[in-house]
């Protein structure tokens, strides 16, 4: 087997070329990764040249270099954010001690599980999105899809580096497992439920990148506080790329809203389906679905695992170091929404066990900011409609509300009430069929599908009608 050029083929700042044991592990893993990419990566575009951003270093000049590349030849690098001098553990039982540069033996299994769970989400989203290229609404959007895909691949490399570098044979076995599971597979599904859902159309994809990738932001930010410094530094750099994924979702949905509102005003009608667009109530249904599925990714409201991760100093809170408390939480409480008979109530619960709910609350506030921007587009067009986040208990499958029927407004329902009402709140087969009917590829430079507006600006100061993907 030919050896890998560790300075050119795999850009890195982890001295990869000097670590023979790690080299051997990656030389064995890389062909399997490329085989997975060919089998499960973007379908039909493996030989296509795409205008992509590649990270070759962590400095501002190096982490975003643009140029044409075929995706199987993309340079999936391994980068950790620059170390903080004299960094100490900011929370948990080990608060104030120097951060760990090696895996603490007593936490080896727990830490490996955290890394594997995060790593499993990265290839999963590529698998969920592999068919979308064939129905792209523009070359601009096609390029953004592929940028997200290759960066998810790089994030997989980042987690595999941690597994191979710090967990020996167990880590190498887990690295192979990351390539063996498949999104939605009945026998070997991905670990988290949202990553087994289908992404059958571009509206679902844009909602996914807004809501589900935003969950990724909060999970990565929590891990970026970790007392295990290689994990913290890896996640800090991953967050710079994750921001683009959320940008694709927020601006993408915003452009759908923009186009819908333009047609409503121009045609003086709410029935924009006649004109090849997606009506606002249908957008609200898709919003309800993807938001509720993403809320489940934070786990149960009361969680012993979350408490243990925090106490062990492995996974902190969002912006842990900015919080004004003792960062141990032994005696602290946190308000948690619960069912109380026929109503909802908020009770104070131990803060350590409520960490998932606190992270979910941070996420909800962030999601609302995005909705506020979409609602401003609607208001600017003089249309009387407003997107709303459904209640946190709506359509949940994990946690306190997993078996509870709740309206988007938060009203508890019987099963008999839920049945007919859910068609008003979640995408119906008819809605999905209509959206699917719009998924016709638009690949002429500078043109866009009827249901989405052009972006305000192009990528990397290029014009909107730039040749972002060189199709044969």
C-alpha cells in the first residue's frame, strides 16, 4: 500500500508525519473511508469539479482556501484549535486542575462513548443527503450542499484522529464502526434517531441544516469545554466550520420564505402552489417536524449520564466559562417543564441532572433568533403571518414527553384529539408529494428554482452566477 503524504494529502497540525503508530492506523482506515465515500457520498458527482473551501491550517489565511476539487480528492485535514496557555479544567470535580493531555484512565470508556456518538453523526448526515444533488435548485445551492458534505467528512476525520491517537485498539475498532453503520438501516442504524430520518428533498435539507446542525453547534460547544484538551481543541475548530452549515440552513429557508412572499404579493394570493412555490403554512409544518426531532437530540430532561459527564469534567455547558456560579452545581437547581396531570408546570430540579434541559433552553433561544429573521421577511412584505416554534413537548419521542400528545401551543391532548389535528401541524403525505414535485434540477448558471430566491451574495466574493459546480 502506498504511504500517505502527511503534509500535503492530509493537512494537519498534530505532527502526523512523526507518529508512526498513528500513521499505520490511518493508512489502514483511509481506503475504507474512501470506499465509504464512493458508496455513500454525493451520488453521481464523484468526478465533478466543485468550488470548495479547504482548511489547510487553523490561522485565518489557512482555514478557508477556495478552489476547484473533485470530492474524493478533497484534502480532509486534522486540526485542533491552538492551545490555550496554562488552561485549567473549568468545571466539575476536577475544576481548577490542569487540563488532561492524555485520556484519564478512569474515564476512558465514557470519553470514548462521547467521541463515538459525536463522530457517528458526521457520516450519517452525508448518507442522508447523498441523493439531493440530482434535484438541486441552483449551482450555488449544489456547491453549498457539497461543502457541507465534505466538512462533515472532515469532522469524521477529526473524531477518528482522537479515537486512533488516544484509545489504541479499541479506538481503531470504533473508527471502523463509524463506517459500518448506515443512516436508516434496520440492522445497523446510526446511534441517534434524527440521523436515521430521511432527507428526501431540499426543504427538508434546509430545515435540517438550520435545526439539526444547530444542535450540533451546542453539542460541540459543550465538548469544547472538556477537561480532555485534545477533544476541546478539536471541537473548537469544528465550530468554525459548523457555522457555515447553519448559515446554509438559515439563509436557505429565508430565501424560500422570500420567494413565497414575493409571489403572494405579486399574484395577490395565498395559494402560491399554483405558481410553483411553497406556502407559509406548509413551511410551518416542516419547521414543526424538524424542530421537534432536533429537540430529542438533547436527550432526557433529567439525565444521570449528563450529570456524570459534567461531574467527571468531560462535557460542560454552553459557554461554561461565562457562567457566574461555582461550576460544580452540587447544590444548584434548574427549572424544568413537566406534566402535572392535565396541565404543564415548571419545577425546580437538581441542576446537575437537568443539564440536557439547560442546553435545550439555550438552543431554543438560538432557534427563535432565526425565526425572528424569517418573520421580518414576511413583515416587510406586509403579510399577516408569523412562524412560531412549537411547544417543547410537541411531537417528542425522547424524555418526559415521549408518550404525551401535545399541541404546538402546549395543550395536552387525548389520542382521539391528536389523530385528526396532526395533519394541521405536521407534513402530510400530500404536502410531501407536492414538495417532492418541485424538486426538479436547475443547473444553468445564475438561475434558480421557482420556489427559492437567489442569495444576497455569492461565495467568497464570487458573483451569484459563478460556475460553482462544473457539470459536464
